[in-house]
C-alpha cells in the first residue's frame, strides 16, 4: 500500500502574528513530502511512526466522540491499517518549521474522513474555514494548540492567504523567475526546534502590555505590509518592510532565535546582504531568508546550508 503524496509548507509571513490576527501567507513547498505506507520489512523509523499513529488514532476516536458534528472517520479501516503496520513515510524534517505533522494530518483526513471536503469542490470561504477548524483539532494532538494552517496547505497544495482568523482564501502568487537575482531561501540552523515551548513563551509574553503594543504597532503592521508587497510583486517595498520585520523579531523574539544566529541575523540587517525571519515557531529548524541578490547572501552565509524556496 502507498498513499498519495502530501507536501511540506512554508509560512512566508505571519508566524506568531496570525495568533493576533495579522495577515499570513502560506505556500506549499514540494521539496519535501510524505505518504502513508505499509511495508513487509519496516525500518526502525517506520515502527516508531506506526506507534505514534496508534496514539493518534485513539486521539481521533475521542475527538469524534466529543465532536461528531466536526468530523467522522472510518475508524474501523484506520484501526485495521495501523494494526497492519501502516506508517507515515516522510522526507519532511521534524521540528524544522516546514509542517511535518501537517502533512500527516492531511494524509489521514484524505484517506479516512467521511464526507470530506475535496480540492475539486468550489472552495468557498466557509469550506476553507471548516477544513481549517477540523485540521486545527486534529493537529492539536502534536502541538497542544494548532491553527490548522499547515495541514490545510498540505491538503490543498495551493497558496493560502490569511486575512484574519476567520477570513482565509486560496490565492495566487507572482510567477517565479528562474533567472532572477532575488530569492527567498531556507537557512538550516542544524538544531531541532520544539513548537510547544516556543508557543508557550509567546503566550507568556502576551501578558505583558509593552509586548502586546509592539506586536500591534510593529510586528503585525510590517507582517501585513510584507504580505501585500509580496502578492503585488512590489519587491522594493517588500525588502524594505522585511528589513523592519527582521529588526523587530531580533529585538523582541530572542528566545525563538538560536543564540548562535543572533550575530548572523544582525549582520544581514547591517549589510543588507540578506534579512532573516522566523520560519514556523523558531527555536531551531529552518530560518527564512530574503535576499535581493542571492549570490551576495550565499557569500555572506557560506558556512551554512541554504535552500532556495522562491526566486524573483
């Protein structure tokens, strides 16, 4: 058995901000993917994944009992497949902010949900919100609290524009230029990040009045501007606003940035060779980079592993 592929995602803008109703923009990233599989000779990884799926099934059973109007699954088939050793075979790195649990949630919903909403339907705002809601509840098993956006992106495989918590839509993004000098890229921090502790730090910080004011007046303001600039292909404004956002993050989200990268982050702001921002919840994993001239950024970051996500 081998199921369809579900891809990783990248939240270009909006991490943490979407909790406080900033805009966000999430795009599929096809470099990594995962699929449900069974195998005659499972690897150690597959056995671990299968054990995790067993726990997830119990959680879904409970979810269905508590909220039957939200979602129902073919639990019999799901139990049977997990008992037969089904696992999630994935190249998506865990704890890297590219949606490893999101792809798994999407795969399970796709295969076992009854009356599922499909990509082929006319995806109204109501349907998108309903899906996001289902996915948020499903993914909470992995993170404690989930927005549901990662699985939504993975499931639909289209860019999603978040206008606010209750207002999301499928969107188009400007076409990439294969020969373009500018790039959005991933920088590998070499450290695995944990989502839950980072989100907890953020929630604690929200109790502080000054932090809330900074979020509203700077973080959300620049995030919203970046989303608008990117969607309209206004790259000059995009880099100007990304620089401001990078500064705000360095000054106010230090715990989410691995210590070894504080200097690297500042260097980008000082030289304008690149600007860094969080990818997902931070704390490790990937850091997202923006460069008007990717060759310059590559030279400046020659000691690190970079992957291009988008070229312009």
